[in-house]
């Protein structure tokens, strides 16, 4: 349940910044994430974050949960050890990184 609380807190923070404080979309995102996690359809966020930070040498800055084209995704922004920011699309079902975009520092 602790992972669920962290996921909700991250979704709220992400949504507040993206929507100027309006939480309508984030409430739906949170509900979708909560249901998917409870039904065993996605990995816990903590599991995905641990793997991403370890495999890509960085610290998570931001997380979004999405349901896109029938697929659950975590979109994660990561500050890498070399100072670059990477935006990763991660399959929430198996933790596989599907796409990486990097920005120079």
C-alpha cells in the first residue's frame, strides 16, 4: 500500500504542475493506476523506479502514468549521473524500457 501512496503523490505533483493546480485528469489517472495495480495488471511503481534508476544510472525527477493504445505506461524523467535528463517510456506491465529521449545539460 505504501507504493500506492507514493504513486498517488507523484501523480498529484505531476498533475498540479502540468495543469496549473487542476486535479481532474490526475484523479482519473490515479484511479486508473490504483485499479490496474490492485488487479495485478501493472508492476508497482517502486519496482519500476528501482530498475530504471539502477539500469540507467540516475535519479527519478518525475513520473506520469498513462494508458495509451491499450497499453499501460510509466513516463519517467530521469536525471542521469552525467547531468543529462532522459525521458523514458516504460511498459508498466513488465518494466521494459520502450523508448528513451535524452536532453543535453
